[in-house]
């Protein structure tokens, strides 16, 4: 596992980090959209590093312990727990929300945090409120993983945010085409034991982060061009070229090799000025982006409701539209048919700890355990559809899915 001393860091600004004008603009936009204070928002190079800062501070203030999370997630959502000095403990997810099931979640006095993941952008306020109540029973932090739904916060009946800390992403395949950057909102009313001290530690550590250096900034600027070139290479050549560029530091992958081994590639950092400028330029378009994605979701719900199993909370502007086929083989047939038709369907969260890890034991995960039977069943059947398409395209995609399902039904 990569340790903090193994990982390169960014460039420290002499006299301490000085937020750029673009960073200030991003914080103001985030606060405006969420009805919060810009001072409670902190920018990071990638959302995973914001999570690391939070978990490291939590371990330092409240001691070593556990974080309740899920295996229907990306490895980079669990790496920060490990690197932060805590232990992931996996709970079952609810098929309705694809997030931790509050009715089945087990917490103990050693539980330091509960992760409320808005998988695919599904924000289930009621279930998140129940997760909040479960976390409160043992004085645990509620950490909201809103990577898929930037600026959307789960809220209680009174309209107030439920989380103690909320993590948002501007990264690859998220809501906006920004590719890099993340944001952390720290609730000014963060509670529990040592709440004030923990908040000071978290906000102080986030505020002290250095900006990324020139090499990472250049790699970020080149990312789109490099991906286009790599996508045009023969499959046999693309992998080795990508690996070589990554090793040389010339390519910044969405998931680095070490991030399938329980580590993270760098020390936590803030985004560069250029990255912050990209985020500031794209955030004003978020309403239009969400409107378009929500329109695609409405088509899928109309065309596929009653045909496949859809999470009941899956509505609104989702980053991908998830459904569960009857079984693994049917899911594979759907994916193959969509690919033949020229549609990009995702395999997100197949396998567990997506896109798979070198050694599940490093992550404290034992595949096949009865305690995760529901989650693993969902993982084996999950398919997710693009929401960056217009309604006409969404109708065509749904027609392919319906055709495969109907064909399978006729065989039985």
C-alpha cells in the first residue's frame, strides 16, 4: 500500500497556500447553488483526496476505527479510508437507492463514520435521514459521497443538509465535462464528540493543501487529447501505451494502478489555477446539463418500467441510469446488444470495488459472504445507460434493451 511518505506532493506556495481567484469563484458558485457559505467549501485535485483528508483527520481526532461503506462502489471511494488510517466495514445496499440500507446497517462504538453514497446520482433524502439517525446512535460522522451529483445535498424535512461532510467531484465521467477537481463541504454544525475540534482539524488541513505542480497540471491539460489518441489505437497497443505514459507521469488516469491496491497516487492537493478555471466556466451550465440528463432518465423510466428492475429512487438528473437485469447472463446480453448497436452502456460496479482490485483482502472484503448477498446479487445484474443522450437516442437505447429482454422471455 502506498503510504503518505511514498507519494509525491504538489507545489507549496511560499508563505502558505493562497487560493486563486478562480477557486474563490468556484466556492461562491457552489455556495450559491446549495444555499451554503463559501467559507465552508474547499477545493481538491480529486474528490478522493478530499475524502482522505477527512478520514485522516477523523482518525487523528477520534482514534482508529471503522467506516461503514459499501462494495457496490469504486475502489477509489475506499482507498481514502485505508490511506486515512481507518478500516472499511461493508454493509448491504438497498435495491431502492443503491446506497447503504439503513434498516440493515450495523454500527458499533468503533464506527467512526457512515458513508451515504449517492450512487449514479440517486439522492434519497428519506433513507439518508435514517442513515443520519443510525450514525448518531454511536456518534459517527455522516460522510456524503455526492461525486455523481455535484452541488446536490441530501436534506432533512426542514431543508437543512444532513451530512457532516459532503464530497463532490468534477472528475472524469461525472456530471460536468471538467475531468479534474473535487470539492468538500464541511457542515458548520458538525457534531458528535469533539465536533468543534474535528471541524477545525478538517478545515485546517483542507485549507493548507498545496496546489498541484506543473507536471500534473500539464497532464490534465493534455488529458482529452491523449484519450482521443488512445481510443484510436488498436486495442492491443492502447493498454501498453497508456501504462507507459502513466508511469512517466505524462498521463493522469481516472484510476491509477496503485488505486486497485489500497493506495492513492499522490498526497492531497488543491487544483491548479487552470483546473479551477475549467470548473468555474462549466458550473453555470449545470442547470442545462441536469435538465438534459433528467429528460433521458424520464424516457428510460417510461420505456423500461415494468420491463427491468429499476431502483425506485432513480429519477431526476442521474449521471448514469441504472437497472438490474434478471440475471448475470441477461445483463451480458444487454451489454453486448447495446455495443453492437453503437451505444455505450456502462459496467459500473461490476465487479465489486469497481473496476476490480488486486487483492480484496487488502480492502477487508471477502467475496461471497452471506452478509453481502443482496449487494453482490445486484452487482452481478447491474447495467447502466448513458444520460448524456437526447430523448430520441434514449428511446433507441431503451428499444434495444426491451428487445433483448423480450427475446430472453420468449426462450423460457
